[in-house]
């Protein structure tokens, strides 16, 4: 009986030692930090990932996630031109290790619901109010950068870092969407008309250029022909002498004199001036 009590006592002692050993050890997972809480008081010291020893039953370790996390928010806002905008955004963020103790002490483990999500909604509303509905579409990248900057300024003081901000969707009323569609159709029709007009101008200019080229070619051909004829005439004139002209005139003469001869007329044929001899009557016979 005494021996049994001894074994029970030893077993209890061993069990207590095991419990104390387990309670004295804490493991901080990778990508997290451990906030030490001693009798309800948050210590400024933050434990890194790995195995740590603590005072059993006195100290408690709160694990704070320092990995990149994602938060998606859907909300409504109003644009500068008073259009209702349905926003859907996604934010990647993380809590810095150095801020783990302070964020747990001042906000708690629900810092995303308490601080981050309200800050996202407020940033989206404040920035979208600075742009018209059309600008929210055409300047989407600039709007996203502005929202991220505004959001970072709001949550940095808490130790929350914004890693990436994405606008998933901007949605508008059916009336506005129809107006945008009609405007796009009108702009496309205008662009098509301008393109067709420009094409006609190009074709007209090409046709006029072809006509000009043809006219210049024809004028050049006419000029060359005239120059060739002039050179031929010069050669002909140079080859004609006075004797040749007389020969040609005689060759073409039919042997008849013209009935009327003007003072300007000339005959190239020299006919000897011969008159028949007159006989003197012989009076000696008488």
C-alpha cells in the first residue's frame, strides 16, 4: 500500500513537471511574431519565429500574423458629377513586426475589421469624389494610385503597410452606361467618317498628281517634237541654196506665163531678149 502511494505521488510530480514544461514553452510560427502578455500587461518585447521559454501561468503569447494578407471591400460612392459608383477593391497588406505589440495593445487582433476596412472605404469615397464618372474609367490607374496613397497615410500610423491596391471594378447606373455606350458609338462613327474623308482626299490628291504627271509628260513630248521639227527645218533651210530654189521652180513650171503679174511677182527664168531683124527695103533696084 505504501509502495502504491509512492508511485502515485511520483506520477503526479512527473505530470506536474510535464505540465510546467509545456506551459513554459511557446513556439512562434514562421511569418508571425509573438506578443508577450504578462498578467494582462502587454510587453514591448516581441518574439521572433521559433521556440521560446516563458513563465508558466503568468505569461501568455499572442501570435500576430506578419504575412501579406488580402482584404476585399465592396462599397458605394459618388463621383464628382454626382454619379453613383459601385466600387469593388482588393488590398494586399501586412503588419510590421515592430508594430505587432502596439497594434495588439491599442486595437487588438481584429485590426482588419477595426481599422483597415473602414479606412479603405473612406479612402475610396474621398478619392472618387474628386473625379467625374468618365474620368474614373479613363484615368483608372491614376485613381488607384491616389486611393492607395490616401489609404497608406491613414493606416501607416498603426503599423499596417499597404503592399498593393487593385480596383477590381467600377460599376455605374444603367443610364450612365447607356450614355457612355452612345458616346463611344458616336465617336467611332465620327472617326470612321474622318477616316473616309481623309481617304477620299488622298485618292483625289493621287488622281490630281497623276493628271499633273500626264500633262507634264505630254507637254514635254510636244516640246521635244517641236524642237525636233525646228531642228529638221533648220537643216532643210541650211541645205537650200538659190540655185536649188531656181531649179525646183523651173522643175515645177508648166511653161506658161501668168496672165497677171504684179510688181511683187518674179520669174526666175532668164529669157534672152531677142527681137527679129527688120529688113530694109532695097531701093537700089529702083
